[in-house]
């Protein structure tokens, strides 16, 4: 966390508003993410969770787009949420009527103001843009609506004309002036200049709606807030057209942690809300997504894990609990001994030094092969080590499998039995059966063995999952023994499990 001294110093240089509003547009702009279409029931779920989070305003949709949009807005309104519900409308009477039909009391109306929008989309001159904007605001106010006016593509609009439009709509009764960076061309320096200029010329509250085309939406929104913007348009997971919008979770947590500004939101709900929106929209977040990504609080490097275990602030700017997330220690080739010991302790597994070294080496080896070792993998490896025979009179020294269509699988196995190497080949109905048949031949004269039970399980999903094999074997004297092994190769895991049970039987016979 940033120290209080730095927070105070930074705030002295800012023109912060007394109240900063969070205007969430996941259900409107977020739904305009290519390929995303939410049902009314899904919108209700998200709206309820946004309300529980504590956002000030929820843009529930674009009522003029369809009867379904009006109906979903009405159903959300029936939930009696504390958040203010907003409907989008072009600067047209019919669009505003649709917002009224949806039983909403707040309209977000917009019109393009840049030369590109005037000349190519709307084909209106400046006077017509002003006339249309004022007429829409006056009509909405006459019908009792709170009005937020957006000058679409404001950041590419001539400053004089932008201010003229803003001045006219404020005179007509607009309650909020919204500044959309429609194609995300702002930088923090340009944002500071623009928002400061607007703040110096208008007393109406300023709202910002910044897109993320160059990855600067959150940074630009923070800059706008520093310069006195009263409200930020955001979406969960930064969803939206093209590359999306300012991310709610990134903005809220940066304000809380780096600026010391608590907006009163229940931030412990952020991770679950992100997951819900990801599932409903089908837009899965990258693992390295700030705040809510799977790797946001994941650590593998031995140096990092050692620091985290002693004090989590060494490598985490905030605690995962603040956003309802959880810390994850990932095991792999960069893992240090401290991380493995911590994981074993969590799972109440006690190993002696020799056993731990074998487990640790196995994890390093798996990491070098490109596998990410899960907690379940670690537990299986550790249990295998705990249950392994104390001595190994029989050791596998070599294995070769040949198989193909219309031929019997053949296994060539080399074993060391009490220091003497033996080798043979055998066939079977499959590679595992062939290998076990070869082992039986090699141990004749040393012991007779029957496989009573064989269980194979993939510990995790994926083609690189560790195979865990558990067997029960018996000898001619009536002794039984278990054997266990974990390995990425199913055949090898099976052989090692059988050999483990055989070694235990030999130790029983020789006791």
C-alpha cells in the first residue's frame, strides 16, 4: 500500500470532487462487446450484483433498440434496487419516449459532435447539432428525467464547438456533462488539459466515458478524476466495443489503494462479480488481468514466494481478500523449497528430509518439462513418496514399448534384482499388460505375484496430467501389499506401482 505521506502529497496537487460517482455501463456498452448478447434474466442477475456492490448508477440498456430492452429495463426496475437506473437515448424524441416507457427516471442522451460524426454519420451542420441536442434535453427535462448529455467523440471535437454545445445543453437543463473518448485517443496529458479546461468553464458535474483502444482507459479516467471529474463510466472486466472501456475493478481498487479514496463499495464482491460476468458473456478474462485475473495473486518464483510467506506485501500491492480473490502458490521449475514446504504443511503432510528432497526434485523435473504442478499433483507425489517401500531390491533399469495397428503390443523390460540385471520381452493385450507380463517373467525364481487390484486415475485435466496408479498385489505365501506411483507416463506409472508393491512383499518375506 502507498504510504499516507505520499497520498497526502498527491492529493494536494489534485482538484478532487467531493463526491465521485460510479456509472456502470456493463449492461449497455458492455453488451456491445462483439458476440455478447444478454437475456433479461442475465441482466437482472448482473444488475442485482452491481447494486450489492454499491455502484451509484447502472445503465441498463438502450430502450429504443427493441421491446426486449424496454421489458428487461422494467424488470430490473421492479427489483427495487438502490442504484439509480439509466437508459441510453439518442437525441431523439422517440428514443427518450422509450426510456420513459421503460419506467426509468434518468436518461443518458447523446449526439456526435466531431467533424467526422457531423459530416459522415449525421450529415448535420453545427447549428443543427446544437438545435437537436437542446431539443432533446428540454424534452427529457419537461418529462421529469434526470439528464446526462454526451457529446459523442468529444475528444476529437473542436474545443470551441464542444464548449458551445455544452453551454447550450446546460442552459437547457442538462444535469451531467459527459465527455466520451469514443475511440480511445486520449493520453493522460491530453486528458488533464481537456478536463481542467471544461472544469474551469462549467459548473455542471462532469462525467467521463473513456474507451481502451490504446490501453489507457483506466489511466485517463484516473487523470480526469484528479482534475475534478465527478463521475466515471466503467464496465465489469473492461468490456465494451472493440477493446472495451475503463475497468470498474481496476479503477475502484486504484482509487482505494493508491489514492486513499474509498467510494464505499463492497470490494470483496469484485472477484465473484467478474466471474459471473465472464461466464454470462462468454468473455473469459486473461489470467494476467489486474485485480480479478487468475494470476493476480499467484506466485511461483522461489524468491517471491519466500517474501510472500513472510509478509504478503512484499509482492502484493493489496491483499486478495480485499477483492474476494485468493492467493495461489504455483509449483513449477521456479519454485523454491519454502513454497513446497508451505503447501505440504497446508495439507498436513509430514516428510523427512530425504523424502522431501525426492518430492522437491520431482516437482523441479516436472516444471522443466513444461508442466504446471497443481496442489493435487503435489499431494499425489508426496503420498507416493510416503508410501513407497523403504528398500528397493527390484529397480527398473529400462523400458521399451512397440505397438501399432494389427500387431500385438510388445514390452521389453530390464530390471535390476538384488544387484543383478535381467532383461526380457513379452506381449500383451495392451502396453501395460505386456510390460507386467515381462516383469512376471523376470522375477520368476525370486517371487510369484498376482495383481489383485489395479486403479488408474488422472489427477488433473489435460493431456499432461499426472497419472496416479494404485495396485494391490499378493504373493504365493498369502501376503498382500499396496503399491502406488505418479508419473506423466501411464505405462511407467503402472510399472512403478507394481514394482513398489513387489518390493514391499519382498521385504515382508525377508523380515
